[in-house]
């Protein structure tokens, strides 16, 4: 190993120490910080070989292999659509082929299958049982920011869970371009999230929780595109949305009796803003909606033909028949 390569690997591991030091001001004792550091350094060699880089049209992203047959968890905005062939870079730099399976565009969850299913792939231990996650829990993020770098290897960030909603996690693990689709682990080495939204503020990084994967597992394995009806931590909108061919967020369908119907939304409407925030992707819109509780009112800027208007929508509780 070259001196530069050794230095890069040491720097990656030292990221644990730096991140832990940042949390010292939050009144964690030195013993707790050392315990977290030791646990992360024990788990890292066990999981990093399963973290892959994914080459996409606009750059690179990440993912994690979860079984010996080569099934990968990643983000829907990385996969884009079922049946798309991808180039996947393994931890040793080997490039292999994969294909996208189904995806949940509203929650940003997706599956990818490596094509050589007879090969035994490096993978993390993954169970389809529900994993408990709470604010304040320690966690660590892995990924390939900026793309695959063999000398550097996978990049480690340590932090805490800030918020947990029905379909997402918010942490203070620092994410960068290229991390999207990479895994978030708890200190048991279990995957608890997949990197989804990257923000400038340190504590505003968003991850898809395991709930959408577990809820829609069979559908995604069968190459289906799933639209979740604007649901979140109790909040419910009742409109399926997606990006249209012009790059605009379009309402595809409005459910009868939903808040969206009450507010007058129709299929074909274009949603341009939520509150004062311009919308650039379907997942951004869905993340913003599902982060709000039932009873909260949101304002949407909606275009119908040449007419643009502001619409107030009061979110309600999710219908029981839509739960899962």
C-alpha cells in the first residue's frame, strides 16, 4: 500500500474521531464517545465491502448489497425506472452490470439486481424485520461521495438520528454528491436508511427509512413503480405525483375524498412550489409533505394551463385502508 493510500484510509477512519468530537458539546461522556468509536471501527470492516458505487448519466451514486445473490438497496432517483442497465463498481474497483427493479418514487426507495446471480456477492446482514430507530440514536453513513476512489475507499461519517418519520430519517451525518443511495447503519450493523436528500446544513440530511422497502418489497421485486399518496408521519395529501417529460411535477391522480380533492387539485395540474420553496423533483415534494403531521396546512403553487394560483391544503390522517 502506498503512503498516500495509507494516509487516505487513516483519514477515513479518523473521521470517526472528528465526528465524535463534534458531539462532545452535546454532553456525551468521553466513555460513551470512545464506546461509539470502538463499535464503529469494529463494524466498518464487516460492512464496507458491500457498499458499491453506481454510475449514472449525471454522475455517480451509491448503494448497498444485501444478499449473496446481489440484490442492492438504493434511492429511486438513482434508479429512475425499472429495467435500466447500470454499471456498478465494487469495493475493489471491479465494474459489474446490474439492472433496476421496482421503485417507490414518492419515498425514494429502489432495488437493483446484479446480473450474475450465481456469484456469491459481498453483502451486509439484512433482515426484513422492522428495526427500531429513535431520535438520539448513534448511526454511521457510508458512501462514495464524488465517485469511486480505490485508494480512498468508502467514506465514513458518524452522527445521530435527529428525527424519524413514517418513511424517512433525518441525521447529522454529513452527505455529499455521490452518496445518494448509500446505506445508513445503526451500531448493531443493521441498515436503517438509504441516503436520499443532501442539504447544505449539517443536520438536514434525509434518508429513506426501511419502512417503504419492507412495505413494498414484493412490488419492487416485480419491477413495479409505486406511487405513495403523499403520506407521512400522520399527514395525508392523497395525490400521486411524478416528473413529466418536460421536467415538471405533475399530479397524476387525486383520490376521492382526499385533502387534495377538497382543495380542488386535478390530474394534470403542475405543482411549482410548496410554501416558498421551488420544487425540483418528485422526491423533494414527497419528502416535504410526509415530514408534516396531520392537521397541518400547506400552501401549494399550482399551474393549470395558463392559470397559476396558490392553494391551501389541510393534511389529514392517513386512511386505515391505505396503511401498510
